């Protein structure tokens, strides 16, 4: 295949590149169009725009954005249609390979293409953490998949990859996996959670057990995927020292969403995927002032409407930054390891104070969160948090100057 | 909703020859050793048959390894293993240009982490010189850290082994297979040898899907080598599978390590390697766990956690990067450490067993060695080796996604195009298993492990198999 002709495409100059045509990217493009911003191009690696909602079969999308509940595919179609109506240029089948000195290089069916963008918004979305990254014991099998893969099988290809599944995880998406299984006629033998409680509202455990007849095991210490060759026979779980074998022929790893793409880590300076410090300012701007990040690429998965409004706000900031270009002066907000992510994690000293800091804890916890400015306590917040709900902190109302140190320190009860 | 059985998307491959044909040579086992021998005999004019129990090559020991081409600096002195490793290395260097195989000479450093280990470096160097490996330099801590700045500052020094190299461990055997076929060799996939007897004229080998005839049998059955070997009528060795678990860090970590990082070996194990790979990521492993089972390649969480901790110790910056894959391979070690190569001319049976961790490097050398031992010439004028091509999936040369004309990228993590996947599924040497497809294309082997592409790849496999396999 190396004998294929190689076309050298010249660099195309554009004002704004938006990478990712999901809820945040499309929303940003729509907003930029409303603001009269010209020369905006939206790229997506898929052949179809719309992002992850395209294969979320359940309803509940679009209430805040379009004032009526819709299914994921309908919502995605509505976003794309709205973008088209606003004259947004969509460029599918474009996979971002690198960003170097404001030039974005994409792999496309027409060869490698290069764009020099004055501003870039990375709206790359998120994906679930697969089995391998979790180091889970046992055999390897094509029947070990994530919810996302299951949804693609079921909703995009109308195929059921196995008969009886075990779902690992108990986040919102894990319950969505239960519904996807139900839709596909896949029996769910168990839902398994390592934490002491499900990672969603407690009544859902009862609902899963009574309505869907799915046993929910929390506080599971160890999981082994059993089987011969590549055929799964079941899952052995250990809880309080007791091992239980659960028969199944498929395992679904759900949730533990993580930003998609390696480009954030390799080509965006200071961007940290591990503790999410120094990622973006209240204006979604990274320490490279020409690169913005919004939506689920900032952390795990939040609901589509949250991404939609982030995309819109990022678009406003991008538009403003194109009118008056100024150097970026920031202070990083360093967070405790108990915190999974926090946004903003940089303070733009020349912009309005962030109204709020949004964050999530890794585990269910009770305690006190201290906000420290140069080691001195400036705010103290009572915390009673679960990992599936946002915690919002008001702005601590103190002037922050260049070189200051802002920390979030958590003290568990 | 229509079911899809992901473990049975592929139909067993059919044979393309007359089953009554009497072959000169039947090679049992389509691993890296078997494909190398198949190629050698076919190129030398023998009517050669490769019999493999899996529906693709490399389904056993050869599917999981550290993807390194070794110089032999630390091989047992004066051993057959050393001779074959060195010869295999040279053969590969020559063949990589002819067949465009993936290769990058990164060299390796054997790193000392304490005084005791530091004192051993000179002895390792001397052993290497004795093995005929000439370019071996002792590095002090400064020199080592200048070369590998991300290596933990605890490293005291190292032996730099020039020539240790990264290769694609699956592309090379595929090229051997294709070249053997182009020279007239035949293959029988999904045929497990279950027994056999010698008629006085030739061997009749019974398989799960029919009988094959061959004048000489070469047993390269890897993890099943001792079982297959009993067919000849004597029991000469026992396979003790040795499991090796590995973890792979994301390609974001690739630039952290430029050289293969080896530990100072102990009597028990060669130890854990941290190495860049031909695929642009970082591999850490293997463990060495002897076991009874020939199939159990399960990973164990605690062991993987230990490997991760070890990796962080050696290259602390790996903490900032994600683990994208874990796997375990089984090496066909035997009840003695050396290669078990036995030529039984009376029985027309050649055993190539116990080729544990160096088989990837030694394969071509071993093949030449076996051919010479066999001492039968099938033709005085072997034609020039046919040119065959194999797809590149290494990061060393441009990949398909950097060329125009594809329809779409199916696997986004590894940038695998639809036409790469379709091409890898076609023809006699096309993928016969999902694993075989991954080894040819890398589809599904990246950080999302199929979150995005599993369903699309399954659909392409079904299309290319030309029907429903449900």
C-alpha cells in the first residue's frame, strides 16, 4: 500500500479549528456562527458528525438545549442539522495526528492535510477505561468490551455479541449498559462494583435488582475473568474473603471515563491527564493561549448538555480572544489527590474571576475542603460528596496575583 | 436482535492441495520457528507442508513476546542457542532489506541498580566478548543518564550492547510464510496433529481434519512439542510452559525511552525489560512463571501491579502515562534449559523443541541449521527467493493512514484504515483469527481497546468472510 500516490497538500489558513463534532464542538461552532465568526472549520474523525450520542439509545438528551427529550441519535442529528443551518463547515473523516506551532495535521482519505488555525478548540470527548488499563485478572477474549463498544454493536449494527453478561461498574453509563442489554435481549447476570456503594443514586440499586432482576454486588475486592481459550465461562468475584462464581459469556467494563486522544498529553503544553491540574482557565484556554479545550476531553463524562454549554462558552471566549489578543497570565489551582478533576484548574488573571469551581471526588466521602492561597486558608467548605455528582465551590473572593499559589486540600472526617 | 459470535467469526481455512500428495517435509507448528523452517525447506526445493492447529500462524507461544532482535551477548556460551541466535540475527539483517521488514537498532543497556549488580557488568561484558559480540561498552552513571535521561537517577551504570534491535515480531513470520508459499509450500491451518505412523515409505500424520503424508516430519509444535514428539515412538523431553505477563504503556510514553532497558540477570530469571516497541509504545515485562497448562495465559492483577511498580522504579515518568494493554505469553521451555534439537534420520523425524525466549531471533538461523543437519538436497539449483510483501504496521516507516485513497480510519487509536483491515483478511495468508487480524493491522490494540472499533471491525470480518457466521 506504500505505493499509493502521496499528495502534498499546502497549509490552509483558517481562523478557528474545532476538533470533534460532538455536543461541545458543534455547540461551539453554532455559537461562533451566531457571533459572526468566519472561517471556522469543524473536524471529526468519524464519517458522521454527532459524537457519542449517536449510539446512546436511551432518551433524556436535549431538554436544556432544544426543550424536549430525545434519544441520543435524534439529539446528534438535531445538533448536526442546527450546525448546518448556521452554515458551519463540517469536515468528517479527518483524524488529528499532531499540533505543532499552530499547524494541525490530519489524516484524511485525500492524504495528509495541514491547517494553520489562529485558535483551536479541542473537543475530543471521552471514552471508557477498558479492562486492560484496570489490570483486571483473567483470560483475554473479544467478548470483553466496554459499554461504548456494546452500544455500537447494538445501536449502530443491531447485533448482540453475547447472551449473558456481567457489567463491571455502577455509574450512570453502567445502568445505560443494563438498558442496552435489555434492548438487545442480553441477560445480565450481575452488576459488580468495587466501591462500598453504587456510583449512582442509591435507589437505582433496588431498581436494578427488582425491576431488571440484576443482582448488584458492591464492595467487590477482586475480579477474575474465567474461561478456556478465548471463551468466557464466567467471572469470579471475591468479597469479604468469599469467592463467588457468576456464569456469563460476556463482560462489559463500564464507565471510568477518561479524555480521548493522546494529543492533549503530547501536544498541549502543561496539560495533565492524571490530576487535571493546569488544564484550562475559566475561559477554557490552555497555557498555549491559542489552544482551548472544552467538553469531556477535560475530564470524564458529564452529560451532553453540560458539554453543549461548555462548548458555547468556549466559543465566546475564542471569539473575544480573536478581537483583542493579549498575553496570558495564569495561576494554577493545584488539587488534592482525593479530587478526580476540577475546572477551571487555571485562573486567567486578566479575565473575570471564575464564578465557580466545579470538581468531583474520586470516592464517596465526608470532610472539609480547604482552599489555600499561598498556604493560608481563604475558604473552608463542608463536603458530603459522591463521585457521580459535581461539587461546586464559589469563588473565594480574594485577589490573586502572578506567582501566587492556590491549593485545594481535602481533610476527610 | 441478531446474535454475533465474536469467537467464531472466521471459518476454518480450507486446504488448497490434493490431500493424497506425498510431501518431502511436513513441518508441524506455525510459530516463528515453524514458519522459518517451512520457508527454508520450500526455498530449497522441498515439497513442504506446514500444519498448524490454529486457524492462523502465531497462535501459540509466538503471539506474545518482547519484540526484540537479540545479539546473543548473554546467550549460553558455545551453545546451539547462541549459534542460532547469532546466525538468525545476521539472516534477519539481510532479509529485512529484501523483504522490507520492520527494524530499528536502538541498542540495549544492561542497567546496574546496586553495587552488587555493578560489579557483574564486566563479567557480562566478558561473556559477550566470548560470545563473539564485539560492541559492548561499559557506561558510568553520567554516560548512562545522558543517553537515557528519563531513567531513574538510582541507576549506577550499565553495559551498552550495540545492535539489540526492535522488530515487528508478527510481520517477519508472516513474510517467512508468504515466501515459503510463493516457493511452492502448502499450508494446512486448523489441522491439529493427533497421531501418525511410518509406512516404511513415508509418515502418515493424522489430524483433526484428515491425513497428510510426508517423508520427513519436523516437529516445531512449540507448547505441544513433547506431545507431538511421542508420535515418533520415544519420549525425549517435557515441555514446561513458562508464562510471561506484560504491560504496555500508551504511545504518549514512547519518547521516554530510546534504548532497550535490561536488568542484570540473576540465576533464576533474565528479569523485567522496559523497551520501546516497533509499534510506538513502551513494553514492560515479562514475568517468568512455570506452569502445567499449555493454554492458560491469564493475567493476574497483583503481578501486573508489581510490573507497574517496577516500571515506575526504572522510568519514574511512566507514572504520567496510561497503561493501554496487558497480556501474557507462554514460552515453550522444557525440562532442560537448552534447545532440544534432535535429528533422528532412521525415523525421518526432526525435533525442534524447547525454543523458549530467543526463538524470534534464532528462527532463521535455526532453520538453516536444521536444513543442513537434514542433509538431503531437493534441488541443485534453487530458484532465487521470491519477493513477497507484507504490510507495515510499525512506526518506523509510513503507515497506510499517511497515504491517500483509503475510505475511513476504523481503529482511531492505532489509525488503522478499512482497506488495511480488508487486505489483511484476504487470501491464503489472510488473518484466520481475530488475534491474527490484530497482529497484521493493530486494529483494537490501542488505548481504547475496541471502545470505538470493535463493532465495525467485526462487521468487516463478516463481510470479508462472505456470509453469516452466527
